[in-house]
C-alpha cells in the first residue's frame, strides 16, 4: 500500500510493497500462487483463505491491495464476496482465477475485468500486478502535485502556542520578537501570538525573500516595511491600524538600506 504524508512543509510518499490475498479452496493452487508471488520484488505479503468466510475475515484484517479470487468456492457465493470486497475497498484490485471460462462472464457482470484461466499464466499475472503497482505510483504522484499546489495556495504556518496549535498566514505577520525560548508574533490586525519556539527556528522556515533578521531579537516582514532611518538605526513597520519603530544593528540597517525592495 502507498501512503502520502503531509506535515510541516514536508511531503513524502512511502512506496510499500503490495499485500495480496489468495482466495481458493484448492491447497495446491494456493501453494503455486503463494510461492510464485513471494518471488515478485514488489510483493511484500501474501495471505491465504480457503473459504469465503475466511476470505472475508482476512480481507478485513489485512486490507490487501490485490485479491486473487476463485469465485467457485464452497460456502458463500463468490459473486456476493466480490460485492463485499468492492464495497469495503473500492481501490483494491480483484483478479478472478478459475478453471471455467464462463467465470469470466460472471466477473464482467460484476465489474471485474481481470480474469486468469487456470492453470494460471504466472508471467501474465506478474505483468498485471506490476501494471497495478505503476498505476498506484502514478496516482500518488498526482496526489503529491495536488498537495504541493494546495500548500502553495495556502502557505500557512503551523505554530505551537502555550495551549494549542494555530495556523498563521505569513502575510499576516508584521514582526516577531524573541522572548527567551519563546517568540511573540505581532499580526496585521493588532493581535499577537506567542509561539513555543526560538526565533532562530522561525527564521529558518520563513521566506528569506519576505522576512529579514533586523537584530538578534527581531525579525520583520519586509512587505510591512514603511521606512528606514539609517542615522537612528531604526525602521518602521505597519499593520492595519498601527505602526511601530524597531531598533536594528548598524550592520543590518545598512543591509536593509541597500536592499532592492521594489
């Protein structure tokens, strides 16, 4: 199964090996399939069931990526089992394996278009499994691109405060001041939030094109800068209904004066 992790600016796809469930009442047929599948590099786990009841239990317990199903099983009707699989895990691939050609018709009638006639063509089976894996990879790549696009459109920071976690748009930050192991963020609307993190850590995750380290204890949002006083070594940043003058080091004020902020 392939998972997508999104958190704190990191997006990672974990390409795990496939889990396959073999549902077949014949022990010899299960042995052949199991021994073959365990040699396929992208297969990590193979489970077996000899009855439809056991198959349903194993399906729920293991959440397989692929089911190899002989629909001519003792007990519950194989058609009913197909519908149960599709209802519980629509992204799971079901491949019908049967010694009867008319099982292909039953499979198609139930929306299953993968059929392998016994004795199984193992090379063909491997090709179908590899194709399914590639389709999964393509799907996760698409999700990653969608996630990246979403992050670009909603570039909010996840900040830990004393009591909870909050999301802050960097554009709403006017300036940030260090307070020991904490950092106080002064926002556009005049409110402030105290983050449980050092100023240096915030500096690393904020855009260098938008934020500037004015001094050891202060970071400013360049988009909120209104003027710089090189004589007094200060600058002025503005919010919606306020403005504040902040002191900076002589070196940083000089750099600020030389920056092209257009």
